C-alpha cells in the first residue's frame, strides 16, 4: 500500500508488466476511471476514499503499454456527481475515449445534452453502501427514462447478495443495462454455483442486459493467475458473447492492499475468451456497438 504525506492512497502499480497477450487492433478498455488531477478537479466532500492523482496521461500511457486503442472512462464515486474529471479525460483523448457519468437526479435536460456532447453515453447507478450514502431507486428510474432519448444505457453496480432486491428495479429500466463485474459473484462457487446461476437467470430475462467480465483481482481471493475466476467466467463469455465487455478497472479504487498487475489482468483475456472471434467481440465489436455506435 502506498499512502502519501497527505493521506492520499495509490491503488495501482507504477510498474505494470507487458502482457504476452496482444489484444486485437482497436481494442477498447471498457471500464477504467480517472482520479483528478485534484488541483483541477477536486474530489467530492462525500468521497469514501482519497486517491492520489491518476489522470488521463497515466491512463493513456498504460493503455499504450497494454495494447488498447480506446477507453471508456467510468465516473468513480470519489468525484461524486461532478463529471468534470471524466469529461476532461474524454476531451483530451482525441476521440479515443467515451464515458459513463454519475448524475444528480435533479440534473436538467440541457445538462444531459452537454454530457452527451462531451462524450458521455451512459449513467452509472452505484448501490455499494461502502461507496455511496444513498441509492434512490425511484430517482434512478426517473433518470433512466430521461436518458432514453439520448440513446444511452445505464451501468449498475451491486453485489451478489443484493441481486434479488435489484430484479424489479432492473426490470423497470427502459434502456440497455450494463452490470459491473457481473454483480460481484463468489467465483469460488464455480460456473454453476448459486451466484453465477442467479446472474445467468438475470441475463436470460432480457437480451439487452450486458455485463463486464472484469475484476478477477476483486473477485478471486486466491489472486493471480485467477484460476477460479477463469473457470467461472469462461462459460459466461461463450454463452453471452454478444453482450460482454472487458476493462482493466484501472486505477483499481480501494485495491491498495491487493494492487493487481495490469499486464497480468490482460493475460486473463485469452483464458476467458479463448478464440480470436470471442476476443474480437469482447474487446472490439461489443464495446464499439455500445459506445461508438456511429462507427458500427
Ligand atoms: O471501480 C470499480 O469498479 C469499483 C469500485 C470503486 C467504484 O466503483 C467507485 O469508486 O465508483 C469499488 O469496488 O470500490
């Protein structure tokens, strides 16, 4: 763990390995964040963690090293509902980033339009109590209805033990849904364990629910090379191949005691998506359809 003299935490490695696996041309990292830089983009007073700066330059350097061409910057809870840092990351990317915002339920239509012009293509609803103080389903549903005209989707972050209470809420959302990190299943239960089975039932209920097959570092307690994650997730990628996304999750918020090697995370890709066709869907075709539909 690295904490600086101001108590700001670094949850990412400064020396990632170069992966042996090379992603296909045009690969998209569909889940990453930027933190600050704080001097320009202060953190929210409600932030549950205070990270060191992890701005667009560091994101782009890592992306280059890992062999990715584009990124989807997901607004992290430490920036609250002020999306300025995310918009800045998109603005300086020369068209190679799009984003997912977190918005105040009272946001105006004009401000939603501004977010769209800035490259935002979805809104994130975070239900993790350790990250946010409240998650009002009725207000989230209202936002989900209001973003339909923009062609956006929602990204929902919850943990496996709350899946049942999420079902009616998810069923009422009128736009495509992307579930972060498969709703955080216990991957040690295996491919047919209770968590994975419940999650598959959710995916089977609607063809426009997508998921990010991300975060072996968060989900597999044994750590690299993440054997349980691979065993549980590979069948999911095969069975739902047109609605899976992959991302680094850099700079790995709250992972300061178990900082992953980003190169090692990339090595997991060919294990969960073992053919070139699956890799192309996971890393190029699927994220392009969702985030750059005009190029599809
Ligand atoms: O980045 C992630 O995917 C996961 C996070 C952080 C997060 O979501 C946030 O700060 O908004 C987590 O589990 O702590």
